[in-house]
């Protein structure tokens, strides 16, 4: 049995399928461009290593807060480890006597947070997370005040 298709039906079928493929491609390309544009607008200038590291520390702090709210101490622990690693990397960019004072508070809070989460101690983890956030805010206030003077 031979299958034959009406040439006019075949022509319209090809037109419909090609149009659908073109529309899907246009939508996909538009979404890709839109996503790239919004990603660029949403993120700060990443041309400097210091900015990249500070953005990563900010994301780690966000993960710490999310983990604390959700009661996920494993997430808090891994974010605290990342925070410590990024802090050690950025120290050379911000080395000063004043920064060393705040970085000491930062590292103590990170160490306490890491230890508390390793022992599943939610209360001490909560206190350490608060001290960590406070040290970040104080240091940023110092850096911003120093920058404007």
C-alpha cells in the first residue's frame, strides 16, 4: 500500500511546521537575550576582583540567613566556609589597621558559626550569625565612610 499526500496539503504542512519552528526559535532567542540583559542590569560592576569577592561574600551571607530561617544548618555551615574562604582572599585588597580590627571580629564570628553548625547547635549558630552580620555592616560602614572622606 502506497501512501500519497496531496501536494497542496504537503505544502501547507511544511509552511505550518516551518513557521512553528521559526516562532519557537525567535521566542528562545528573545528569552536568552532578555535573561542576559537582566542579569547584566541586576549585578554590579564585576570588572574588579574586589567587587567580585564582595558579591560572593554577600551571596554567602544571604545563604547563611536563608539557612538559618529554614533551620538548615548544613547550608549555613557550607556558606560560612565559603564566607571564610572569600574573606581570606579579599584581605590583601583591604589591608589596613582599621580593617584588621573588623576582620578579627569577622573571623571570630565565622569560626563560631562553623563550630556551632558542625555541632547542630542552633542557638549558638544564631548568635554567631548575628555577630557575623554585625561585623559585615560595621566594616562596610567604615569602608563607605573612608571612601567619602
